[in-house]
C-alpha cells in the first residue's frame, strides 16, 4: 500500500492487527453507522488465527487517522481444498446501537418533554453510552410528544435533528455528530486526468417535476367551512416550479408534470408549507445528478482522508462537469486486486438539506413563540 495512504489497522483490546489483503471501509452522510469488511487469507502473519470475537470493541485506523470506532459484528473463517484459510472480519461504528435498538425511556412514561434538540438527543444516546458532538449548537425547542414503542432511538433522533436543520451522522470516534450541511472544504478535489481513475454521472428526469405544490389539509371543521365559503379551492397551497423540466401551468404547449404533496402540518403555517415544497424541488434536483468517482488515493492534497459532508471541487469535462463544487456524500476506502482506491459519491449540496418537519401539530404562532430569542441559551 502506498505510504501516502497509510496502513489499515484494527485495534481490538491491546492487539493491533494489520496486513489485511482486502479492505472495504464505508462512511457517509446517510450511512449510519460507518462499517468495514477486512479479509486476510492463509494464517495471520505470526499468528495461528486472528484474535477477534464478535461483540468486541474495536478501532479502525488508516495510518494515524481514526475512521470507525465501534464493535466487531462478525468473524468468519473458511477453508479450501488447497489448505488455505480465509478470515473475514466485519464491524460497524458505535452508533449501531442507536439504529438497531429500541428507544429506551423507562421511567419517563415514554414521553419527551419540551427541551432543546441537543438535550433530547443526548438523553436518547446516553442510554447506549454514546456521546453527542453538537457542532451546530443546541437547536430548536422540541415540543412534548410520546415515543412509539416500536421506534428505534435513531428514528426519533433523525426527526429531532431535521426539526433543527441538523445533519446527524457518526463521527470517526463513535460519537453522534450534529452539524450543518457542508461546513468544511477539502484541500483538493477530483480532476480528470490527474487523480481520477474512473468516473460516471447519472442524470435523470423521471423523478423530477415541472411544478411542485404542497397542500395544507385542514382538520378543523369550522376552518373548512370558512375557507369553503370564500373559495372553491380552500386548501392553503404553496408552489415551486422547475422550468428546466417543463411548464408551470397546463396548456402552454410545453410538457406539464405536476406533483402535489400534503404538507405535514395540522395547523395553517404558510411559511412551513413553502419551505416544504421548496425542499422537495431542491432534493429531487440535487439527486438527479449524482457523480461517482474512483480516486487513486484515500487522501486529498493536504494528506487528509476524504470525509463525508465536505465540499470538493469536481472537474470532469468529459462528463459535462468542467468545474463544480459538490458535496461528498459517501466514501468507500478500498484495497484489493486493483490496488488502493477511494470510491466516492458526490451530489449538489441541495440534495441533502434536512427535510422541514413539524414534530407536534400545533399552531404556527405557538411555534414562533417557542423559537429561542437571540442571545445566550438558557
């Protein structure tokens, strides 16, 4: 392996294991938690077998950089008629317990009371011994709501994070990171003919629309009557056109592709409805042009490992991307017969804006009253 990338080591207990022949390590914005697969054939150098058992705590590093801190999930051994032995070790980050396990709030009547997002998330994560790295502050006030018994801790954390426009993902040290989207920039990017071995882009239009409309469906009977007397179409609507796909109105001679969604609110909140429909348009636009790049190194020009939620310059003129700043959304560090490579997925940052969400249905004026004022957090 080239020295500029560094050896991959798995530390289990007081043992540091290296010499792996095949490696796949994956981390990403929507890949919760990070994971790894390590393979070695024959016997481990100097050992009769790899001293690893499922459930053991472990730390995976590339050089001196920690990538995944968590647990060994599986240990598999296979033999062949030629007498060779293949050992495969797989594991995931510490936040796997948030994803796998039920939300555990015994003694609280499965109820979350009004508090800031960070405090609620810390309480949910603390049950599993997971710390929270709140890089984006304390977040919005979370109204009281009841936890569904079948939900996992991650189900709840994901909703609460989106409520505060947090991007929640696992850090290399096993902590749960609450951050804003695309706050960091890589020292270099991906340039055709320089550090890119392979690249492909998929552009699509089948999931995009020329007009997005979000509709508020009122639940209060008197409100229905009042609006119905004023207009035949009494539901509050917000719209966001995408003229690159077609016309925003029918009958114009251009292709008309409307999509109507129901805004997830129980009380009339025009600002939220508008944000919801604009998010729908931005997300579909961003995800309609994903780029996959295979780079010849695991590191950027400054020697830092490629990391998700990082902005990088993409220069792929053959694919119609001469110069663009896109977001690294997923990274796979690979070692095999093709050598050392990093396989990355990049998209416009709009593809990963947190979805607007209302945790508990109540009047928008109440929501505004609960919004923290500027100044020190209480």
